[in-house]
């Protein structure tokens, strides 16, 4: 069974590990930023699917330098990243 993605949980775990001095407010701000990027990524997935078709099961390579929001959005849509 696949684990359900929980952004807030993932962000708290990531930032607590990598930035142990970060305040709760800083972590919440980063989690919000990640969510905004994922939401924008979902719009890109929709745009992509309207032109190319369903992404489920497709292998997609995201060569980027951001937070991974687009890769997460494609993965949530069923693409293999």
C-alpha cells in the first residue's frame, strides 16, 4: 500500500532535520511555499494533459533547480518520476 503524501508532515520532518534552529513560523512558511508550488504544478499537469494526454504511468524527468513542486504534482497525478 502506498503512503499518503502529507505535505505538512513532510515539511516539518525535512526542515526539522536540515534546519534544526528553524522556528515553527519559518517551517510553516516553507510548507506554505511548497504547497503553492505544488498547486502551480497541478495547473501545469492539467495544461500538459490537455495537449499530450494522461500522465499516469508515464516516465517523466524533471531537470530543475526548484523545490520539486512540479515533480510532486506529476507524481501525484500518477507519473513515474
